[in-house]
């Protein structure tokens, strides 16, 4: 069953209600209603795309919701919601215990894949299942700090009041104002530094969220100084804790989502400065400290990274970390890199590299300046090692590669 291009309005109790298997709702609006969609059972398999929900509470003993999925005993499998807007008006009412005035309510018998993403959420989210998580990453929660939840210390956005909800990363912008129905990603947005306020809001998490939720053909414009060093305690702690446990080896930094193509990370004002934590001593555990990395297949086509100052990392840009995927059309240009000295011992075989690139055709590394701090201290029989650029593998796979007009110099 499919509902599309429909309007539910003017005081309806519930827009769509009942038992169904395989319901798709697209490009539809639910406004000035008590509740939007209520799937009580019948199989489930609900798909909601590019729709809008503006619901108004009518009583303290009655649930109000944009979407309510399953029931306390009637099972429903698989709910996927994307590109939608949820606004909940409590209407001056406080719900009784066990009653919810919420954007989304997942009831106890829900099973399968439960996902809400790329959406604007102005209302609480509730997951009443005993063990099934709700995937709710890449949503706007009404605040840069993300949702209010015990698992997000310092989060001041809309609440997640019950159950397991995986909410990170989250969007750092609301809708772009496009008149099309539903939530529309902007083609470009600007990110500026925030104060070192909390675990949820600091100079690292704001960039982690911005990059982690990037979509195809989007431009992320950075402006200002983002400090991840020890002088910014929350940002530094978040950066150090950000490592990915990968097949090739652990790495920390901003992870580019695999498969996102035509992404540009730039500084239009050429004033973005990202300050790292240096060559981190991880007490015998090798974790590569990078600013930005891509690790998994299929990689990223036409990735552009430009006009940034990246200072005090083991690696500025690391692509193909897991030795998979491809990076056709990569453009790394007009960046100023100050590479940390290589501090390690013989157990740490990783050298410091400004640009570690992986296979792909027509890649360009051009007009960059790399300054080596050249102050690394290496204990053991090996010596410190720092490189301007290095390919992840030898041999074929780099047709059309251009490395041109770069400056490599030793700093003071």
C-alpha cells in the first residue's frame, strides 16, 4: 500500500491508522492533527520518506505522535523514516505516566530494522523495546549539542526519553528552506568553532558531526580556528576517543562516510585552522592520529579538500586506510600543513605523512605547503620518519595522478 502526495489536516484524530504490511508514505503532510501514523501490527515494513508531521496534543491520557510503530503485544517489523520533519505541540498539556506526546514512539513489540535519519526532530523520541535499538543518526535535534540524553552529556536538544537510540553523529543544521515537502539537505553550509562547553559541544564534535553526516554533492565550509589540543579539554578528549578499530589498524579523526561522492571540504574565507593533538603517545597501542580519513569501500569519488590549515597531526589527510575502495578524481589543493614530529618507539612502525592517498584515477595534489616540525624523538633502533605524501600501494591504479607546485619545507 502506498500513500503519496497527500494532506491530512483540520483536527483529524489519526491520519493513518491500523494493521498493515508494507506501507509506504511519501511526500505527504500531516498538520493540525492529534497524531500522524499509527501502525499497530499486521507485519509492519513501514517506509516514510519526505513527509511532514505537525501534531497537537489533545489530552494528558492520550498519546500524541508523528509516528507510533507496533504495540505492546502486536509485533511489527522494520520501520525506515528519512527526509521528514516532526513538530510536536504539547498544547500546554503534561502527559500522564505511560503516555507520550512525542515525535516518534517505538512500542514494545517492534522488531527488525528501526531507522530514522536525515530528518528534523522537534519532539521527544521514545523506544520502548527491550533490546531492539533505534538507529537515529544524522538528524537535527534542535541544538548543535544534539539530543538531551544520558548518553550525550551536555546535549540540550530534543529529548530521547526511553530505550536504546543510537543518535550520533547528528546534523549541525536544520532544513535549507527548500519548498519541497520534507527535510532537504543544503547543498552547502558553514561550520564555525564553538566554545569548549561539554562532551556534546566542542570544536571536535561539531566537525565530527558535520563530516559524519555529509551527503553527495555537498560543500562543507569551515571558518575559524578549531582547537583539538590539550588546551581544549572536551575537544581533546573527544578527539582522542574517536578512534576507529579497523581491519588495517586503529585510526582517529574525522571519518568521511564511505560512498559519499562529490564532497567538498573547504574554507571560502581561507581562515580555517584545525589544531591537532600532536603525535599522540597511546601507551603501546598504535592509533594513527589523523585530521581526516577514509577507510572503507567503495571509497569516495571527486573528493575535494582545499584552503585549510591543518596543524600538529601524524597525518593531515589519510585515504584508503583499510586498503580498499577507490578515490577517483580526488583534489587536494591550496592547503597549509604543519606536520607533527614522529615521536614513537620500535613498536610503532607508522611514519608521519601529510597526504596518504589510495588508488584512483585522475587524482591531484597541488599548490599545498607542507612544513615538517622535524622535532620527533624516536627511542629504539629505528629513526623518526616524516613524509610529504605517500601512496598506499605501489604499481598500477593511479592513472592521471598529478602532484604539482607543492612546497615541502622544514620548520623552526
